[in-house]
C-alpha cells in the first residue's frame, strides 16, 4: 500500500536535535498542521471541534531504517538493545510514528489545526489524523515495565551572558527553551562538562552546556 501525506506540520522545532522523545512532555510546544491538496478543504475537518485531542500518524522522514531488528533505546543509556517493536524508536521498517496532541484551535478557512505538546520536526509529513476518544484510548490499567514514568526534568539555569537575551523573550518562548533543555536532549554517553551544544528552537539558536546540577544556557541568538 502506498500512502501519501495529507498534511505537513510547522512548529517550533527546526531540527531533530532537542525534540522531546515523546509527545506532551513539553506542553508549550505549539505547531500548525496544514492540510495539503487534495485535502485542503474545511470539509475534512468538519466536526473536529467536538474533541480536545487528536492522534497524528506521521512519517519519520529524516530517518532511514537499516534493516536492524534491534535498536538502542535512549532510556537504556544507548548501550543495551531491544527489539524495535518493543520501543518507540524512530528507526522502523515502515517509518511511521504516532503522537497524541492537544488541539489549541481550528482554522477552517485556512484548513489548519494548531496543536500543543507535539514532538515533530518541521516538515514532518502527516499521513492521517484521528480524534482521541478517552473511553477507549485511555487505558487506566495499562502497564509498562520498560518506561514506567516520564523522565525526571533536569535543572536549567541562565548564565549572565544569556540573561539579557532571555529576558527579552516572551513567557511562552522562555518556558519552551527551558522545558526542552530540561528533558536532557543529549545522548546518554555525553558527559563532558566542557562541551558546548547548540539547539534550534523557534527562530532561535540556544547554546548551552551540562554542569554538575543540570544544564546552563550560555547564549541565545536569533537566526536571520
């Protein structure tokens, strides 16, 4: 079966590095889901206002599966292997992902849905949209021995060199930057306290490094 995108997502993540590893971990992350022809008609969205959340079925378009049956989950430190179907790894035979996100607003005239809490890089192809139905989609007695709880957030501080630029941002941007870095976007084997990292968020480039207490933001610049 050949499938084609019905929409494209545009949001706050210009690149893969730093994107939360699951949806809804960073609730301040907003994006627009823009339907594309021949689905660019408000008739496709009629009735969606009856729901608070939707499922996005999307493609990991920047990853390519190499045929491996096992992968190295970040949750296990990137060293131990598990079967790909026992993980949420983006490296999969058919390259499909599934995320539940909250609807912020629906623009029927422009055939666009604004959502929050997403975990997708800009340009990700959306292959289907389905309403989230609590009585069947929320399984209260479900168990997961592998990932029982959300990862603990790291402490994020602002160095004096970045404080002025940080203060000029609106509250949502401030929360987004701190929340993304607090998720610890680094590979588990990166423990060097001297190494400086750069992350693209919105139209900003944020440079930060690890310290003994968590992370410290060093610089914030706008990408022009």
